[in-house]
């Protein structure tokens, strides 16, 4: 079980759910009654644990970055307002309550992570055959749709085939989810590359309004849901430098942490220098992408 801190009470709302990073509330009264309040915390997770350490400003960085992407992409999305309660100002949005599809819509333009592991085992990722000879960090000829199941908090998302998505949501919806995922990825990848960042892969979540309209939801294109690499340092055949929590994973699995990943025990608290470096990576990604100073 993940050790997720209890979500604070927020007047006029009912707490619905807490994930690794976000707390979700239903708004019970006022102009936005019936909508949801999505709050991004400073929590950070690794290896299916929510760590006892937090990363200062992380929730606000993620929220600002998502809002920037929503505006820049111009894609129909779930955000209703940023006029949120004072205690969560800057780190929360008011959004529509959607019927979310039970699939993580993953787009990959580069081969790494679980996609690389699948490729090395079968020559394919989620049933998509790829050419021989690709390496860690190789750019794909075309981005591919590699969906995953939505795991319970504390469990791994599992890569699945496109046929599994069709079985879950129907052929028509599956096709639209794939088309939208790849279209948004292509646009975002071009934007990011123009700012010196490679968007290696990312995941989106979509939901449906009552009238069946499919809408982009959750958060988008942050270091929590995407792999961002410095374009100038890209070199296939190795692990790429990144703007995310990889340094947290690296420290946890190093002798310095004294932690055994296979022990089932909770990881130790992060040292100050790892916390500071992680925050700096998130800030750097935000500033490079948006052009705004933190």
C-alpha cells in the first residue's frame, strides 16, 4: 500500500480520491458546483512508493506547465477555471467531471523505458513491429501509439495491445483516441524541439462529456507524464539526461541510499541535494518550454 498523506479538507468540497501526486475533490456549492477541484501536491513517487520527501513548488510547476500546454495546443480540454480556493491557489484547477476512459494513451517518438524492454524481447511495442537494430534513445520513423492499462495506485501500468483498447472502449472510440494522441504528440514534440527539448514519449488521459464529446483531461505534458530530454545532449545507445525525477531513482538505487528496491520496505528520505536538483530540473523544463521565468 502506498503511504499517501491524508488530503486536507477544503471548505465547500468533498474529497473524492488521492493519487500519487494529485488530490481530487467535488465542488459542492457555488458557481462551480458539480465540477471537480484537482490539486497537484509536492509529493513525488518512485518505484511505486510515494516518498516521505517532497519537492518544493512541484505541484505549482506541474499546474502552470499543464495550463500553458492546454492553451498552446488549443485542444478541447477539461479545464473550467483557475479561480480556486486560496489555500490551493497556483496548484489547482477547476475542471469538468468526465467519464474517463480506462486507458493510458501513450505516444512514443523515441524508444526507451518499458517500450525498449518490450522491443528487446519481441521486436515490437504493444504489438507495433519496429525495425531491427534500434537502441536506447533511438528516434522512431513515426510516433507510435502504445496504450497501457490504468493501474490502481501502487501498481504498475501495463502495456497492452491496440486490440485490448478496442475491447475496452469499442473500435470507434479506440480509433479516435489513437488519432488524437498521435496528433497532439506530433504538435507538442515539434514545439518542444523548437525550445531545445526532446519529447521522447508522453501519456494522455481522455474522457467523455454527457453528450459523448471526447475531451483531453488530467494533466498534460509535464515531467511527471512525459520524458523530456535536452536536445543538445541526445545520443542514442545510452540512457539520456532528462528533465524529470530520474536522479531520484538513481539515488534510491545507489549504495548511498542503503535501500534495497526488492525488499518491499519504504525508501528512505531524500537528501537535500537530491531534492534541490530535482526541483531545479522541473523549473528548468518549465522555463525552457514556456519562455517564462519561474
